[in-house]
């Protein structure tokens, strides 16, 4: 059954002349490369990225084993960490292009940006070996041709596997599978003293559980073994309109207890307009039914579409959405946060302006995150600091910043920078700060990354 589903995915993807690549193809895969494939299927590669006809060709040989390449990279990283540890010097980790960021500190750097590969997809074991900088869309592009998908896929395509494990990442399937880290079987880590170790439920289990959500304060994650589940072509999404908050919450509770649901989502547009979205994966849809997509510039933003569909109805509304389109449905507009940028600049917010500015309204554009305004005492009152500190001591992580160090904002220091720096003062003034951000976004060309996503080109009808 899984082999048949895998072949169907490969046939579907090849029809639109784009498929997952397991060798390096410049200018297509951006930050990720899919190097190998397990299971019973032959890895396929796409050649001829210009106007000539595309053709699928089996990859028969590699210049060296993908795992050998990975191990060399990990040893290089471990060597760098050992040197810093020996001299008692702090360092920061350079991940390469990421979905979100913190203010950069110009200190010593350990570069792990080349850890951006899917090393193996094993259909029989239902696992994928994934390096930490692989973003969600490249992971999905690697697994779907095998008829498989991760149980939890974060809705922003630029969120990385390592970030999902080191942070707290959930999705509309998390009511069934938990956070992303609960779908991780094991991780390889470089500890702060340069030791390379593996953590799982049966090996270094305290590190495995403790590093999940610890924002990299226990070591550097270099490899993850992720669980996979069988994928289907579509998500049959049903929008259940509700006219009060209590009814919306009640239905969310009911639907998360319904074992037939694969996905449950909820949106409160106002106190008298809520929507509960339930989704089930399926390979079938009525022949006369058009699929709904959200990734193209002319498509609606997901939340606006759901709002429009349920504004004046009382009965549920059902649509069929290609699986990848559903998984990344909030990408354009970043939920509804993207609308605030129009308000910031007092710019019209309509279908034309959203289409015109589409490149800048995908979630891969960087934003600051993980800011905390607690005092240090207030922060640690919420957590078991003694347990956390003991874990850091056991695994030699005391030279690394702790969680509070990484998320705390020094408000007074920021105000001082504005007072003492002309450039900081200018950028603090509206709309000059926003214009500076737009300039930096254009200069970085990171908005181009979203254009190269293969899943957007898959023609599923």
C-alpha cells in the first residue's frame, strides 16, 4: 500500500516537471540538499533546470557517502567547540538562513550552516534522518515522493527541524502527536565541551527531554531522526462556524477527541465569529470539486478566506486542499500578522496590494522573536531552575548562555543605544524604521527563497 502511494506521489510530482532532488541542484533548493533515500524506492534527481524537457534519472553513485560528509562536518564543529571550551571563550552558532532571528552579537562563531540535508528517508521504518537546518518545506518535498510526511509540520515553511526541536513547535496535528519534539526519535548533539553524543528516550534520556525547548542552551543539535506517517493527496478541510466564544471552545474540545480527525485548528475573528477547522487526509475528492490553494500570489490569504467562507453561514463548509498547501496555509501573511505592516505604513490593504507585495509577505522574511520582559527572578519562578542547572552541569553546558540569557531583553540598554546613536534614533522613528527594514529585506534577497519552493509548483487537481 505504501509503495503504491509512493509511486502515485512521484507520478503526480513529475507531471508538473518538478520533483525532489537528492543531489545538489543549484538555484532550486536554496538552503537544503537531499542527499540520499532509504526504503525500497530508487532516489530520483531532476536534471535540466532550463527550458529543455525535464526528465527523471536515478542517482547511481555519490562522490562520497552522505553520512561520511555529515560526520566530517560534525567533527569540524566539535573541534571548534573544543577550542572555545578549552580557552573558556563564549561562542554563538551560525545556522545560515533561518525563519527567525535574534539581534546579532559579533562574537566567536561556530558555523553549522552546511548541516542542511535530508540524509535518508526510510519508508519501511517510517523515519527520516534530517540535519538541523532543513526547513519544513524542503523536508516535506523530500518525504512526499515516498508517500510519507512528518506527523507534525510547522505551518511556516522556513522553520527548521532543529529549530522545531530546540524551540516549542506545534501544529494542528499536535492534539494527536504532541509538539514537534515528541515526533523526534533521537538527536545527535555536540556538547559544549566538544563531545559528540546521542540522546533518545533510552540513551541520555534526561538530555533528550531537557534539550527539547531549551533553545540550544544544552548543546548543538547536529542530526535528528524524525518519525513519518503515510501521506495522502488532499486534506478534506471543514470550516465549522460558531457565533460565540464558548461554543467555539466547546467544539475544539469535541473535535480534538474525535479520532477520525487528522488536524484541528481554530480561529476567533471576534466575540461572535469563531471557526473550528477540522481536517482529514484523503486520496479522493469529488471530480467536479476544485481544489483550493493559498500559496500563489493571486490566492487568498488563508485566514481571510476562512473568514469570508463562514461570515454569513451557519452550516459547515468543506473544501479539498492539497496536503502541502494545507500544511503551509498560513505562510502568506504569517497568520494575520502581515496585515499589521499595512497598518504601520497606512497603506491600503486589499487584494491588489497583497498581490503586488506578495514577495515580502511570506514568513521566510526574518523577524525578531523569543523576547522576554520578565526580570530574571520572575522568569525562573516559572521553571525548575535547579533541575535545569544540574542538567547543564552534567552535560558541560555551563559555558553556554542559559535560556533567560537568550530571551531576555535589556530595555534600558536599548533606550541608551537610541539616545547615544544617531542611526539607532532614526530607525526608532516611524516609518523610518520600517523603511529601513524594507531596504534590508530587498538587499538580502531572502524574499526570493519562497519562489524556489517546489511544493508550490506541484499540480494536484
